């Protein structure tokens, strides 16, 4: 039976290779890929990720080959990304404490949530959160996405987080205890050395930020706690960590490997890799 993978994309821009890498691996394996965005709008690649002449400031070189730029553009312009699933329509929103009928609203919410998450998680074998700067805006602190992540973890199904998509894993947590799901885990992600000093850009907004609004490395170091760890692997070409159920990828060149390792998790039961 073909595996089914749910791929989450930001509506504020994803990095082209970080989608192409895992999707090409899944296609080669005959996996079926379904796309999901926060409000059902079609996702688009960040323009620099389609430009082989764009120089990544921290690395001082291009991070996109002409061939990858072509493949990313072909996927971005294809109809595969049309009509994604709408997370907002599928997962209910937790009521505010100020709700007039808070107790009844919370009971109704929990009932709808359990059913919705069970339906989604039951339909897929794994979850992939694609990186780029866009996830900073609409994925990192998206409560609906957090509930979906919690559902995959509870079902013992793997989750891939790439680059800034890893932040959603750090912020996903049970409502009562509020300890990160990454507590005690080993992860990788965008290290401080890779952060922009200026020009963090997004689609569908009229401004570019300076540096990112938070250092992802610091978030991940805090989220993993004293018994886990963050592995930036600065100076190494690739950085992907498997600490089941999580597969975390540092940045652009790690995208294909993250897809390959997810296949290893699904097909061969790999539970640990990279540290």
C-alpha cells in the first residue's frame, strides 16, 4: 500500500528546494503527497529560492544550483500545489476564556478537535513542515498546526521539520503542562551563524525584516531541555537529526536527506540518526 504524506506549506513563502527535496524522494517511492496551508490559499516559493544568482548572506555563496532552481520553479508553477487542504477549515479554534459560554464552548471544541485530528492523522502516515522564512509568520505559533502535530505524536507517526518549520515543533505542547514536545529530544535547525542580519523577507507583505524575529537556535536549545540537545553542525555540509518521531533538517541542502530519512523511518523503523 502506498504511503501518504501530508506536507504543510506557509502562505507567506516557502523555500523551493525545501519542498522539492522531500517531494522528489516521495515521488520516487510512489508515495502520495497532499498539501495543506493555514487558510487554504495556494502557497508560492520565495523568489530568492528560485534564483541561482542569489547569494545567501551568511554563507557568502549561492545555495541554489541552476538545476534546482529549474526544478523548484517547475513544481511551484505546476498544478500540484493548487487547491491545498485548508487547516483553518479542518481544525477548530480554541475559544477564548472570555467567551460568554466558555465551559460549553470548550466542551464543544474538544469534541470537534478530537474528531478532526483523528480524521487527519488517520489519513496520513507522516507530516512534513517545509521551511523558509514564511513559517515564521503563519506556522510557528499556529495553534491549529500545534494540535495536528500533537495528534501525529500521539499516534506514533513521524514528523519532519525543515529550517524555520522546526519552530512549530518547539512551540507545540499540551495545553496544561505547556512543556515542548521537543523536551529531551535531539534536534537540528537554523543556527545563529546562518541567521540573516538584514533582509528576512516574506511574500504577501510590504516589508522585509532585519534579522529573524527570534533566533531559532535559542528557541530549540530551550525547548529540548537539559536532557536533549540542539546540533547546529556548523561547518558540516549536511545536518539532519532523527530522534523519533521527529526528523529535523537544518537548512536548504538538507532537504533531500530529510526525505530519505523519513523513508527510512517509515520503511525500516529507524529511530535515531545524526548524533
